[in-house]
């Protein structure tokens, strides 16, 4: 349906994308806020390295729970209703994390916030994919990654401002509340905006068809594409669903005569590959532990927080490159370029870190090695955000057939966030045990492996209608 995009109501689609991606902003903010709060967490709750790793990673426990149940709940309750639930959890999580003085309550609130992050991470791109025309779907869904990075950057800016204004993140600030606590409380504002805005966008037409609500689906499709194209699109969507049952989790299993491995469809394995290796390349070590990382490399707390802001800014710029090219060059070439670029820049960081020496329990990088590490890290962030950062979410939102999309997102979202949790939990222990160079060697090797896996197992989805996806 080549004319669909030409006749689409771009204003309505843009408004829907703007609202849906506030979830991405909150996803990024909640993930990045912890970056500048670690001294406060250690002091408030008397945490050692393992305890800090668990407290930081507890968000991710919620993420893989939220991602798994969001996919299946979205098939039962609708994409929009589950995103509303996520907005409520964002709001509660932000307020309780900022005010909790008991470690157990803090961790529970962080898990609740993580459930919201996990739900938003899989549903926002899927929802956008289900309302956007095929030939602009990549650009529309990539906005999600820009909002994620904008949220991260906003968290870094807020952290930098609050720590600077208070003198240190552990000092009292407004209302006698420590600055690090305000780093969490500030998230309540966009969470409230997200919740309210979700009442002004329509439900996904593909969800409506899956529930037999064809008149409602036709109204949404007519608003999106006009009456003629809307009617044609409705027929296509109806034909893409199974005639004998509605979407269910078991749809991810290999059907009779289908392609699969260990009883799971091949297309789901491809999604799992993307989900897991996006984390194994170590990107969230930069985002979650950037301040700790750069202080370990010899920079001051203020300089470390400033480096985080620079990393966030270059990430946003990289995503705009993706928007410009993803629907022209395709998804797979970007993934291959990203894997190669990340491998090279990660190995450059390994070299710089390997030249350092411990002085008073701090890593000091001689000569220009500190500059090499910072430049390589920002180039690495650029390669990630041109490729694996947005493209993984784009592909998870669009690569699965309509019948299995919710169930496949549940499985792949769970795997993505579980891998994220393992990386976040392991980094403080790896840093203390084997050092930065060895830790980053692992991420670099994973980037190399990802190149060959993409080359072999990932199929291009550029320009294909969701109803044409196979698997």
C-alpha cells in the first residue's frame, strides 16, 4: 500500500508519537537518575560494592518483569491502558525513591519504577509501529530512542545542577532534602504529564482487530489514513490474525512445519539475539555508572557528571542521523556499522585503561590516555545510538507478525532487561575484581560477535507492512 503514507494524517500520527515516546523519556530519566545518586545511596543505606550493584540493578528486576507482563497484558487490556498503568508506576516510583529512608522500601519503589520502564520500553515502539505507515515507520519509532537519550541527558543535567547547587549530591537542598533525593523526585513531573496525555490518543487499531472490535478499529484507521485506505488496511489486518484463536503466549512456539529451534520460532530467536546483544556490548555501564567510571579513570565528581552530559548530547545527535537514514539504508546495514564501530572504540578504551596505574585506590591514566578514553567512549556512544540503540527497538516493534507481536515482545523484552540487569549487577564487582581494561575487553568481544550474528540471522524489515512480516 504505497499510497498509505501519502494519505496519512501526519499531524495525528506525530501527536501519537509525541505522547507515546514520553514513556521513553521516563525510561531514560529513571535509568539515568541513579548515575549521580550513588554516593548518596552508599551513605544513606551503608552499601558496599555488591549492595550498590543490587540497589542500582533492582530497577532492572522490575524492568524484566514489566517487559514480560506488558506484552501479554497489552494483548488483553490494550497498548494504551498498559501504558497508563506504567505512567502510574512511574509516578509512584519517583516519589517513593526520593523520600524513602528504609532500604527495602527504596528497592521496592525502584522495582515498581522498573516495571514501568520495562513496560514502556516494549510498548511505546510497538504502539508507534502499529499506527505509522511502513515507509516512515523507522523514523517515527526512532523518536523513542531520542526520547530515551533525552531522558538520560535530562537526568544528567538535573544531577549536575543539583549536585553543584547543593555543593555535593549528599548535601541538603530544597526543604532540607538531600540533593540526590531530588534527583528522583524531579521525575514525578513528566510522569504526571505522561499519564494525562495518554487519555488523548487512540488505541492501536491492530489490538482492536485482535479483540473483534472492527468498527472501533475502522474509526481509528480512518482518522489515520482516510476512509478508503482505512477500509483496505482493516481488511489486511483482519487477514493477518489467526482464525482459530486470539493472540496468546504460546504463539511464540514453532508451529507445525515452521522454522524454529528448541521449540521456539526462528523470528523470536532473531529478536532475542538483538535484545541480548544490545546489552552485552556494555552501553548501560556508561549510562548507569558513568560518574563512577570516570571517577575511577581519575576525573573529579563534577567533571564526571559533565562528561555524562556530553555523552547524552552526542547520543541525541547520533539518533537524528538514524532518523535521516533508517528508512533509506535499512535496519541491517546500520546494525553492522554499529557493531564494527563499537568494537573498534571499545578496544581503544581497553588500551587507554590498560595504561593506567592505581594511586590511592584511584586509576590514574598517564599522558593523553584520559583524553583517549573520553573520546573513544563518546565515539562508542555515537556508534551505539546510530545503530543498536534505536534499531533494536525499531525492529522489535515491527519484525514480528501481528498474531505473535505481543507474546514475542514479552519474551524478548524479558531477555533484554534480564541481560541489562546482569550487566549492571556485575559491573561494580568486575571493576573491583578485574579492573576497567578487562571489563571492557568483554564488551568489545561481544561487539565483534554481534557483527557476525547480525550478518547471519537478521532479515531486513525496511519498507515492509506489518501484515507482511513472516515468522
